[in-house]
């Protein structure tokens, strides 16, 4: 299959080899080997090891995320205008990935004996660095998905490979993280996180290098791409209804996913019997997410509508999460419901990320500009804003209900943990599904758009 790239007349092959799919997906495996620690352990590390209050950590993380949010559009625009032998996005995947590994190691370098002010400043500064490099990597990585092919099915498959390896990384870390923390924490927990993350970085960086050097950008911008103003990009975004709906869905999904990830360590440690429960839960969740990612293209093929497929998956996932409140861990029913919620996580992530390049095609059709990086930055901002909201609410809620690190918790705190692990994420997941009712960029419309752009799919 051939597709026309950028200007009419440029032709490139639309299909990808198994190696190209795998090379693309390995980037998310490498990213997950590092960023998993940030999402899952930052809160409990800062409270139980570094010695900060949950409320203080929430404020620091919120400020860092607000800083990151302001930077997102400018970073996305800058990435879109990049010209290099490696293309627009792959150099930033390299810079963002390596920078993320280094800054995460610094974030988890504990100094519990420092004064409170110094600890707050250090965590805030390091978290800003982590957030910046994570954003650079992921907005470039998401934009790359829209440039490896014009075929929406190829994009969905690439996204499927990506989510499979992403959750394979989570599966590995479900066993590796507790084991590494236990091994390096003998005698003192101060350096256990640092040494554990160093090991994961050694695994993750080669994976990121594989994506940077093993993929190819075949869709190119128009010749005047570098002259596009921020005002023009914002105007194109404002009139891109599919992208606005993706943003809302990504934001609510970010709240749901990050609240659950941040709470899982607290929930399993204090409510559900310890980190052994966390290992079982995380293993089931990641395995089913891989299954969801692998089968998402088939679900999409069934509906020929990514929005509708994602919507029904979200409904089922929300119902399973809500039911877990009444069937808490470590019961069999809790784990059974995790099969459903985990599947939904992987399938939705695959479909949602593959919808962004389609929205970029829509922008090119409506405004004759291609701004994959800017739209990826917008989606990343939504997901990260959701993460900031989630972690901030988790921290403030724990502090308000009287959470005490390394102690037996009150019934009120335990019930709060159960709610934040179940009903809270379920509500946000349901909201994401409901917003996608208005998403109309189905296969039929996308083919019409690609036909107008002179691209055969």
C-alpha cells in the first residue's frame, strides 16, 4: 500500500515490518522501566523514606505539574519545527528518555536528614526535571506514531505493540520492584530506591535507543511547516473537535489511572496485607492490559470506530473498579475483577493513543498544517494534568484523614484508601467513556479525509 506524505506526490510504503513495530514499541518499555517508579512510588517514597508530609508532597508535585503544563505547548511546537537527519521526533525521544533516567535517579536519591525546606525544594526541583523530560519523550513518542504510517490500522497495531510492551514492563516491575527494594533496603531504606532505579535505567535506556534508531518517519510536514505560528496552531486545535474530546478522555483517564497507581502501594501495604498483594494485583493488571492491547485492533475492526470501541471498553472497566469496593483485596473476587479493569486499561490506552494521529490528519485536512507534536503535547498535557490532579487529591485526602507513615491506620483512613482505589477511578473512567459518545471520527470519515488529502488507505 502506498500513501502520499506531506505534499502531494511524495510516496512511501504504508506497512511496517515486525521489526519496525517492535522497535517502535520498545520505547515505551524503556520509558516504563523508569517512569513506573515515578507514578507508583513517589508519594510513598517521599512520605515514608524522605520524611515529607503527604500534603507537602502534593503541593510540590502540583507546582511541578503546573510548570510542566505551561511548557507543554511550547515544547510541542519546538519539536514540530525540528529538522535533523533523524527526523523531527526521534532526536527528542533520545534526549527525553536519557534525561528521564538521570533525573529520576536524582529524585529518588534520599536525604531524610535535611531540613524540611531543603527537602521540599530538592523534591520539587527534581520532580520538575522528571516531568519535563517525561513530557519531551512522550509527546515526541506519541507524535512518531502518526508519522510511521498514514493507515489507521497500522497506527492501531503500532499502538497495540506499544501498550503490550508497556504493560510487559509493568509485569516485570511487579516482581522486580519489591524484590529490589527488599534487597537494597537491608539495614536502611535510604538508598534502596536509588539502586533499584539505576538497575531499571540500565535496562530501559537500550530500549529507548532501539526506538530512536530503529524507526523511520515517513509522513513529512509541508514545506512551510517551520513558519507556523503558535496562534495558528491554537486556532487549529480549537476547531478540532475530535482532539478536544480525546483531550478530555485522556485527562479523566489520567486521573483514574494515576490515582489507582499512586494508591495501589498504600492500599496494598496498609489495607490489603502488604507488598505481596501488590505483586499479585500488578501482575494480573499488567497481563490483562497486554491482552487488552493485543486485542484492541480486533475490537476496533469490529466497530470500525475507535471512539465507540473505547467507550464500551470504558463502561465495563468502570463497573469492575466500582465492584471492587465491595470485594476488596486480597479476595479472589477482587483479583477476578482486576482481569476486567486491567483489560480495559490496555485496550483503551491502545485505542486512545492511536486516535491522536487520526486527529492530526483531521487538522491537516481542515487547516493544511500538520502539527503531530503540538497535538501530542496537548494530549500529554491532558494525561499529565489528570495525573497531577490525582496525586494532589490523594496526598491531601490522606493528610486530611490522618494518615501516619509506617503505622497502623485508622478505619477512616483505610476506608478512604478503598474508595480512592475503586469508586474514584471508576467515576473518572465512566466520564471518559461518556465524553467519547460525541467522537465522530470513524473509519468512514477518516477515509474521506485521507482521500481529500490525496492519501490512499
